[in-house]
């Protein structure tokens, strides 16, 4: 691109300033707006881009004329809960939201305003989380808890409320819908599905569905569904109307749990209905404090499992046995982690689970699952002696999150990462040499050989772990107890 006459400073380019505004912190963006009017224009959107009312509660104290001037810059709105907060976001200038988390049932007035916000932004919203803080959400006579389906239908589109004669072209761009402690009718669900052709993920927690559906609609785009077992497989089977799962014929991932501890359902019925309605389902996230649901799914219900996520306290020899039943298809094995857990903490986290006599059993997973690409068992320590005693067959491993006994400090983990990265670099150089894409001086080559020799003769826990990591050429992402690291 030719430099305009008289341009000496690259920051005079509006395009560059606009691109930089996407990466600066809020504090830096505020500083940049003070440079000039031109800079203010580019960086003001970064300041207004995201509003989290848990972090910025004083946002609701802004005058209406300020929101009228800058509200169109807001793209992300989180934790919009109180009446005052909802009233603030009901301003017409806030009309280009992409991400919204909002309470919709605090009162009749706030319900109306909340769904007006959804309706005003339904042509731009990609992520929507609507919820109620009510503790009586199972009482269906509470009208405030019912979801307003028309809010999902863009105003430019003929409303699909007359379900028997609906023909319309939806322009809703929603991809993820989360519903918590709310109610909706079957027909409202149909309206939402039909108005949201790009929807891929639905997560519903403590969500009550009422009424008998007057028609059925299959949404072929939804690939992940999170709903309790009680609603997916009710004890009293319907005699009329379609099964909830029949709405999602291309479902690939299911996240489920028991919302009632006394709930029981025959496993053969679950297997029959999953086979009938969701033939592509291979990924399971199973919340289960006892482990019984997970073992039952893996042993008697699920087939061709490619991904399993389970509760960390469910690990046992029986659980490992159930997992390796799917060794020919499994690509991901992981467990849920608690809300206070974070991989990127600047400290070495303690190991929460030290289960005796499980070392050998845990090794059965990477030793048996030949297609495994992701292994995340960060709540358990593995013994390096046991790890080295037999080969891991998962040669396509890409992401690994484990703890290793004896690897307990930040310095030790950083040394492992340094050795692993150095080995990855040498491996890349060897490949480049073979294709004549790289010329390495003889002296440098001798240095590399010496480094490799030193690594092979090093029997420290750090070197042993690094050698193990280097066995997997496709491994790109590693966590060993202190932050996540890539190979380059």
C-alpha cells in the first residue's frame, strides 16, 4: 500500500488505529481517546464494546443522552438483572448487541422491557442467556416465567405465530441459546427454532415445558443440547405429540443430568429413543455425583462414543473400564472442573484427588484409545514410572492436561516446557532439512546432537516428562499444573 504524501507516523492511518482498538485494554482505550478527535472516533467503540454490570455497576448511572450517543457501540451486555439495569438497557440506542445475559422474570414490567431488548437486537444477537432468579419456577401459573417467543422473530419478517400457515424467511442470527429457570410452551419452542436457523447450541436448566404441541418442526442445525434427563425422558411417556428429541435430528452432543435424585428410567428405553431420534449422537457430557449415570451410559446406552466428559469425583476402576469400552472411537476424555478452577492461574494448583491403586487403571485410557486427541484428567496425579512402563497408543494426541507426581513447582514445569519446545524445534528443523527447505551449519548440527544426547542421559523428572511429550508429534497444547503452553 502506498504511503500518503506527508505521512510519517503509521498511527496516522485510520485503518491501523481501528485494528489496534480491538486489542487494547479499557484503560488504554480511554487514554487513546485523549490524543485527538480522530483517535476518539476509533477507540470509543472499544470503550463501549463490552458492559458487564458485575464489574461496571455504575454504568446505569449514566445520563440518557450519553447512552443515546454511544449505546450503538455496545456489543456485549452481561449480568443485566435489576429493574434499573434492565430499564437502562431498554434505551433504543442499544440495538446492535451480539451477546446478552438478562433476567426476564423479576416483574411484569421488567419482563416486558427485557423481551423488548431481545426483540430490538434479534437480528444481531448471536448468544442469548435468559434466566429467572425465581425459586418457584415449577409453578406454571406464574406468567412472568414464560418466554416470549415473538421477541425472537425479526420485525421485518411475517410473524410465525399462526403456526398452521407459517411461511417466512427468518433473519435471526442466534447461534447459542441458554435458558435457566423459565417456562415455555411446545409451540413457543417451535417458533424460536423456526426463527433461529443458525442455532447450534441450546442449554436449558430447570426449564419447564407445557402444553401439547400443535405441530412438529425439525431444526437440523442444532448439534448440542443440554437438558435434564427428567425432561428428555419423562417417566410418563407422551401418548400424543412429538418427542422433544425429535426436534433435533442432527444432534451430535448431549449434556445431561438428573434434576430429581429419585428419578429412574429404564436404560433400554433411553437407548431406544436416542437411537431413533438422534442417530448422530456420539458426544456426552454427564453431570453425575455418584457415577452411576456415566457408567450406565457408557456401558449400556451410548454407542460409537467420541467424547465423554464426566464428574471428577466419579473416577474409579469401574469408570475406566466403562471408558475403554469405546477405545476404538474415543477422541476426547475429560472431566468437569469446579467454578473456582482456572487453568491459567499464576500458581501451581494443588492436586485435589489422590486415588490409591488407580495409577495403572488410568494408563489404560491412553494405552487403549488409539484415536484419542484430547486427554484432560487434571485432578489426578500420574506416576512417571507407570507412564513409562508401556506405550501410549494415541499418536494423534493434540491436547494434554495431566499432573505428574514429583512435578510440583513452577520452575520444574517451566523446565519441562522449555525442554519440550526445544525438542519440537529440533524436530521441525529435521523435517525442513529432509525437504531441503533449511540448511543447518555443521557446528549448529553438532550442538543439536549434543543437546539431544544430554536430554537422553538426563533422568530428572522434568527430562522424563519432556521425553514423553516429544513422543507425540501432533501435541500442541499442554497443561501440567501451571498455565497452558503450546509447542511454539
